[in-house]
C-alpha cells in the first residue's frame, strides 16, 4: 500500500473507534429507558406512538412473548412487501411503468428484505418502481435492522438481569431503535451522500445524447417478440446504433443511508455501491463503510455498559477488530498481487476487474471486508471478479457466521453464542463449571449456542450439495470450473447468513435459487434469533454467581485470543473441504497457468 | 393475541415515518441545499441543454477521443439502464481472451510498455466515469495525431482535468473522460 492509503485506512479506524463509546453509551441509556439527548424532541412522538398502538412501557415480556411478537411483526412485514411487489404496476410513483414481480421473485425478495438479507435477484433500475423502493424496500431496511437490534438488546438483558422472566418489551425496543437511532443518523448521512453527488429526486428517467454514437449487435426478434434462429439454430443478430442513453433517477440517497446503517445492503441500482449515483466519491465511500460498522461496533459497548462491565464489550470488539483487520490484510495482498494470467498479456498492476477507479484499491478492499464481515452485503466491487484468494476472504467472513462486527444486533448475539462455547470448552479443559458474566452455563445455554452457531453452516453445505446435483442449478453458473462452485457456495452462504452480496455472475432468478434461497434466509434469520431469546429467558431467571478464583476472566486479552481461536477452529472444521474445492483449487489453477 | 394490534399499527406508523416523512424530508432538504447533485450532476452545453452526467461514463472508441474503462453492461457499453460488472472469474478463458483483445486494440494504436490494469479490465458499475492520469497520458499520442493537435496542448488539458485525491488524501487521482472529451469537442 502507498503511504496515503495507510494514512486513509488508519484514519478510518480511528474515526470508527471514536464513535463506539458515545453511540454505544447512548444506546445503553436509550434501551434502559433513561433520558437521552434526543428525549426532549422525540419523547412526545414516542409516547404518541405507544398511545396509538396501545403499548405500555411497563408491560414487560417473557422470552416467549418477545419472540412471538417479533415473528408476528415479521409476518406483517412479509405480507405487505409481497403485496407491494405483486401489485407495483397498479400503485403510484411508477413513472417507468415497470410490471409486477413474478410470485417466485416476489417471495424471494420479500423474505430477503424482511430477514435483513437483501439478496437481490432483480435489477433495481429495471424492475422496481419508486413506490416499491421507497415505501416497500426503504421501510423494510429500517424495520429489519431494528428487529435485529431489539433481539440483541433483549439477549443482553438476559445476561444483565437476575431472577426475573422479563426481558423487555419488543414494541418499545423497536420504536426507540427506529426513532432515536436509525432515522436521525440516516437523515444526516443521506444529506452528506447527496452533497457528494448521490441523487435524490422523483423525476422520470432522463435521456441524454451520446457524444459518440455506439453500434452494437442485438438478437433479432419476430413480430411476436421471439428470438429468431438461423438454419443451424444460432441466434440471428442485427446491428443497432444507439445515439442516446437513458439515465435512471430516483430517491437514492435516502435508501443508501439506511442500506448501510442497517447492514441491509440492497442497492437501488444493480451495481449497488459501485454505482456512481449511490457512491460518487472517495469520501462517500468511506462514509458508507463507517455507516456499515457503526452500530455493530457501538453495540459491543452498549453490551458492556448494560452488563455492568464495559471491558466485556471491549474484549468482544477487540476480537471483531482483529478478524476484520486480518481479513483486510489478506485481501489487500491478494488483489495487489493481481492475476498472473492477466499480467502475462502485458498488463501492469493490481486486479481492477469489477472495481471502480475512484475509491482506490485499499478503499475498495476495506469496503468489501466491512460489508461481508457484517451482514450488510452492499458491494463497491464485484466479488465474482476478485482473485481466488481475494474472493475467499469475503466468502469466509460470511461463512464464519457474520460475527466480524456482524449484522446490526444479529452480529452481537451470534458472537455471544461463540463466547459461551469458548467459555464452555475452556471450562471443560480446566475442570470448572463454566460461567459467563456471572451466569452458570448449563445444558440449555449450550444447546441454544450450538444451534445458533451451526444452523447457517449446515444449511449452506446441504443446499449447496443439492444444487450440485440439480442440473437447472448448475446451469446458472456464469464461470466454468472451480469458480462455478464458488459462485453457488457463495450464494447460499450469503443467503443463509443474511448477507445478500453475491458472486453475481450466477443467474439467481430461477426457481431453484429463489425458493431454496428463501428457505435458507428464513432458517438463518429466525432460528438463531429465537434460540438466543430462549437462552436470554433462561439466563434472566438465574441468580448471579460472584467470580471466584476458578472463574475465567472474560474481559482480558487471553480470553479474547481464545475466543478468536474457537471461532476460527469452528469455521475451519465446517468449511475447509468446501473452500478447498472452490477458491483454493482455482488459486492453484491460476498459479499453474491455465 | 393482544400483540396483533401493535404489530399492524406499528408497521403502519413506521411506514409513514420511514417510507414517507424520512425520504420526503431528505428530498426536500437535498433539493434546496444541493440541487445540482440531487438531480444527477448533469452537464449542460452552451445552450443550456443537458448532455450527460459527470458521474455516468459514456462509451468512446474513436481515435480522436480519450477512451474510458471497458464496460460490461448489457446491450452496449456504459448503458446506464443496466449497471453491472462483467462478473468474470479470474481464470475464465473467455475473460482472458477479452482482456487480450483489449490489449491488442491498444497496442494497435502504438501503445508500448505495460498497460494500466483499469484500461483493459471492466469497471464494477460499467459506468465508471474515470481513468487514471497514467491511462489518459498513454492515449495522448493517438488523440494528438487524430486531431492534429500538439501533445503538449493535450498534456495541459489532461492535467487541467485531473482531480487529485479528495481532501488531499482519500481515494486515487483520476481524470473524468466525458468532461475531457466534451472539452476537446469544444462543447463545454
């Protein structure tokens, strides 16, 4: 890396770390019902919402009711979005007259946005109306993020509380999260993005002349719109000259801000954050990376404050930072080394296929580790075109279970499941009853942690195997050989872990991926969320065990290192065989020269 | 069952706040404070007609124009209606052939030495408006010959269109190809 790239990267992490304490502390006060800076303005709005909805702040829930409310709310979200997608041709704000989604695609897209995955098997600028983007997708970006954060807060309460079955009120947590955290930050961020050139309007798409007209071949069609074929069965093409192009418009910045802040990742345009209207400058680029990591980072401090020992939060953040920076280093190395097969053709330098020039290589790579370490899934470069080892980094970050900062809320509670496993394994080794944060870890906690940690991985491996023996699934691959396997493995890793990014050459808008993917997204989202709420319920009822000489301190460096090791071992044991057949084989093929 | 009422009502309220008030507020403030950016950073010719966006690259292949990065958008290069990268994997034979063809096209114009990667590898959006100053410099002899201009004059023009790192440190230096070509044609 050049000197300025080091400086840019170091400065970025300093800014990120500087936000952890203020935002984390703010969220701790907010979710504990204390007065915050924004209470004078938003307090009346909050109380009005409770009155309209018939919610009482004092009406706390046990874990079953909390989980039930969460599921119920998500069902409402699903039905509404599915409905909008199926009827967008009848709804307002559709200047381009785009038609309705097919039911398979609508099902996949609705589940995708409700589960905070934002897997997109459609092309935004061609398939979605402004109404769909704004009233459908933007709203779901907010509420699916708030759902994850609320569940995380309830899990934290499970650790923090003693001898009670109550873990908070889902409706109150949702309201506070959306009103005090997501909307204000998004508003500021969206305006900053517009200042850089992100668009925000409701104009119809604009047509401009081309300076130099372009001639291209296109398949010739008969009167019925069917592609014509010649005697040998090859498609007949005709030459067409384009003298003007249509530039899509829309309310982009407002969706862009919450797309990153809520670790959603669903782009307004097909190219996502590589599109100049979504991400116009190096500054907007770094701002978007900051938004992605902002809440997952700060939640570690919220956790520390709420369990009464902020060092517990810093230990978790340390593990996340270590894994993020390590991944960044490998990706930076691989992409700088570039592709020897391309170098042989007389091309200098780094791998630029699928990347935008303005972000610089280090900036691009930082975005890619942030977006896959969290469950964001926005992309500023095309992962399919990374070098094999480079592409293995985002894939591995997703496969680890979205804990390297992780999705908003879901990253923290999945990381806590790993922490419990780490405590348990070390307890076995030294022959002590495992404890975490003063709570005894028993059979139920272990079951819930194991389910949380393994559900996505098991789903990925099984469904990828099914894809490999399904001809229609194999036919969707865009690249031959080992890379094709990587595309399918990435697709299901991304959906089961609610990431949403893709090795996008894969043609995912076919029934196989739409339907199996929907199942993977639901399993990966709701099984861990409910399991962790169940654990929170049992933890909250336990009494506090004061630390003794035999207690493993979980707020110190040795535990952070141990936790890192446990994460890497679980990840390696689960996925090494699959990774060997995909990226590693391809890397060796590339070095071998064919 | 008493939680069905808040589930529906809260969803309606969030839709009003997050899907109505929030995007409309952003639109209102953005149109007032940053109208040019919010509308798409369009470039107007001398008559005031919009002739392109400074953020959306256009296709160029004539010798008299500076060439942009390759684009893999569908139907034709730099088609804004289908932003997309090539999604080609690094060992894909078709991809390597495509890059080889692009290298040859540049060599045919007299380019020698190593070629900057971004000039033969497609961008992520397919709409990347920029090339590096090195990639622009490499094309100066061809453009100069085709237009009968001096290379020095073109060097000055490229230098004038080179944007440095943002705030002196962020991202990479770059040249906006559409703006440069419009200036060459004397449109802008």
